[in-house]
């Protein structure tokens, strides 16, 4: 088995840490949708995506963006549009 890429390993750890932070915030009801958390996660995703030109960075950035919370109204709009 080839050696693991240290950059991918580090980014994977960053994503897991970020995931845990977001899940904890959600559990305690402290997720400011449309606020500072969203901007912070988008900033991290942008930095990761353009970090060093690796193809894997886009996938990692997409995972980070997947944790950006949205409002209840936003979710209902998607539900209404799909019905």
C-alpha cells in the first residue's frame, strides 16, 4: 500500500475537527445561520480548495461546505420546490 499523502491526512483531520465543532454547536442550538459560522466555514472551504492545486482539495472543500447550516425557511423552500 502506498504511503498516505501527509497533506491529505492533515486536511482530513481538519475536516473531522470542523465536523465535530459544527455538530457540537448544532447540539447546543448555537448555530447562527447566515452569520459568522457560515462565513467562517466558507472561508475555510475557499482556502482548502485553492491551497495547492490538488484535485482532492475540491472534494474536501465540498465536504466543508456541506456543514454550512441553512435556515428553516431555506429548507422549506427546497421542500416546496421539489413537491
